[in-house]
């Protein structure tokens, strides 16, 4: 072949290959989404923040977890679902299958179901082990998220993900939302001094925590903090806890192994004893709960009588709810605009809304947000929290 012919041949092959590639891309994307080109996700300082959700539940909670997932779903976030060991593999597989059947989740691939479940003991330290494990998995799987949010199957959001990302766009990404205090009160003798053992750490069968006969002194090598187990923690703080280059998160983990309800103290004590993180605490768990006075072990189950007060509260999430309580339908209809078995719509959904068609089965740019009326309420409560932060009146005290 002459030089010119060779060149023509190369050109012809290149054109053919590009054509094939174009055809392949078109058919691939029309297979996974009805839009010709899938949306590109942008993370980073110049883009809105993203969240990593850890949602867990027990036996029989698969449907509630799916409902909660759809209520907090957004393509830019990451989700880890955990049905703890008492649930069957069958239920776990069913949850994974129903998650994959949602077109957007299938296309964006941002939801995982934990395959090797953990055993949790009520009030035992296995709860902390599992939360740290979830954080470790989410840190490793996705470099794009900014905050880690813990939810249980009994929780529900009070705003859309567009609302949440919009309000968090003006929040410093190092801040941690954790309800805490060092005023231990009755907890000093009931929670801090007793020594308990969680058998789930070393026994194969299901069991309960048990108490040692001895009590121990209140620690003086560090100050104990306690508060709500429900947290919204920043990525840098979780890296500090999980990677462990400083020994404090590790030694406190060892201490809290034998503390009742360690999930009400571990992160609180680590963060308030770390000079580099104590100034990043915002003293709120961003949840709406109603407690008895004096408080019982769990808050009230919320129902439709609580709806107005709940949405006026300016909280991001609420707990706890009975399975399919009518008040959840009210949240779906009035706040999330969410149809049955569909993801809560956001600005990313580009399909037409009708009872036949899920608007989120088609999508446009997933990096834009359209906050709704609930964003205002949440923004007000965030503003007052950040004012407290500036005065440092309520931090690690
Ligand atoms: C945290 O705030 C206190 C009080 O304003 C200040 O003295 C300290 O230097 C701050 N720590 C860090 C690491 O910024
Ligand atoms: C809601 O719960 C409260 C107690 O928590 C109860 O007094 C009230 O009757 C309940 N309302 C409905 C509509 O079930």
C-alpha cells in the first residue's frame, strides 16, 4: 500500500470505529435510562454537598427500609442498607431486589445492601461497632459525600433532599451535628460507672448485655459526654474515627465497649476531647422526637395528631413511627410529593408527573436543586444553630 492509501485506510477505520462507539453508547444509555446521555455527577467544593445514609432495621423491616430509602433518595447521595442478623437472608435478598427494580437506583448504582450482617444487642456496644463499620464502608465506596447520616427503619424525613442539600450548601463542610452534654446527672451512676458486657461481641447465639458486680470510677483521663445516638457527622471527623492515626478514637472505643448504650456517648466523647474537632460541634441531632417527662427508653410514636407541630419544628427527620402509620402518608403527600413505591421527586426528575408515570424514571441534570416550602423552616433552625455556634455557648460544655 502507498503512503496515501495507508492514510486513507486509517481514516476509514477510525471513522468506522467512532460510528460503532457512538451506536454502542446510544444503545447502552437507552437501555439503562430513557435519556440519551446519563447525567454526570459533580462533587466537590464548588458543587452542592452530598450525604451518605446508613439505614438499618431488624427482622421484618425490609419494606419500611425501602419506603424510607425512597423518601430520602437522590442520585448524588450514597446509601447503605443493613438488615441486622436476626433478619433472614431471604428478606435481605428481597430488599436488594426491590431496590434494584427502581430505574434510577439501577442506573446510578448508589444503593447497597450489607451482605454480611452484624448482630446487635439492645443497649450493647455492638451498635457502635456496626455504625463504625458502616462509616468505613461508605468512606471506602464513595469519595464524594460530605456528611454521614444515621437512620433507623422507624425514622422518616420531614423535607426533600433538594431542601436538605440547599440548606447544607451554606454550612461549613467540617461541621458535625451531634446533640451532647457533659452534665451526666443520673447517667453518671446508671450509665458511666456500671460495667456491662455485650455477648454479641464474642458469642455466636443471640443474647442480652449483662452487668458486672463491680462499678468503676468516672473517667478522669478524659471528660465523658452523652447525648442523642442520632448523628450527622462530617467526613473528616469520621476519617479521624475510622482510620485512627490518633489513639483517642481507639482507646475510647475500648472504654465504651463496657458502657451501657455506648452509642449515646462514643462519638460525643471522642469529638469533645479532640482539640481539632471540638470547635466543629453543633449541639443538635436535627431530629424531631417527643419524650415523656421523665424520659422513657424510647420517644413517643408519632401520629397524625403530631403532624403540624412536627413540620413546624424545623427538624430534618423525625422518629419514631409505627409501620405505615397514616402520618407517613401525610408527609409523602404534603411534603415529599411522593407517589406509592416511587422515589421522592426532586429537580433531577424530568419525567411528566402522572399516576401512570413516575417522574423520576427520567432525569436531567442531577446537580441542580429546587428547594420547596420545608426548606424555609429548616433554614431558620439551621441559622439559629449556627448563631449558637458562633457564640460557642453550647459547644462541648
Ligand atoms: C477552638 O475554640 C477555642 C475558643 O474560641 C479556641 O481557643 C481554640 O483555639 C479553638 N481551637 C481550634 C483548633 O481552632
Ligand atoms: C396520637 O398519640 C397520642 C399519644 O402519643 C394519643 O394521645 C392520640 O390519641 C393519638 N392520636 C391519634 C389520632 O391516634
